[in-house]
C-alpha cells in the first residue's frame, strides 16, 4: 500500500462482547470480537472480524459470517462504509 493510499484510508474499529453460543458458532474461545471497517477512495469498502487467541490475545481473522454477525457488522457500521 502506498503512502497516498494510506492518506485516503478511513478506518473504524469497535469491540463487541458475544454470547457463549455465538463464540461457539465462530469456533472461538473468546467472548469478544473486534470489527474493523475500512475504505479507500475509489475502492470497495472492506470489513475484518477478529477474535483474540492465546495468552497474548493475538487477533485471528474469523472467515465464517453467520447471520447474527452480518447483523452486527451492518447495524454498527459507519455511514461512509454503508454507501
């Protein structure tokens, strides 16, 4: 990524507590997720969902997107990401 693209990058990050059954649905041991919404001018917006793993709480991406997670992503997304 170039310095110019970094200058155009918009990012919003939020953390959410999830229920034990939702964590099991994601095959995660943690009961917390982090959602990162990003957008660069003239590119499609993106979203990354991660869960903390291990003693150091490294962030590991969650590829699975059940319906309840899609709801959390879209209901909490910044307005610029939804456009």
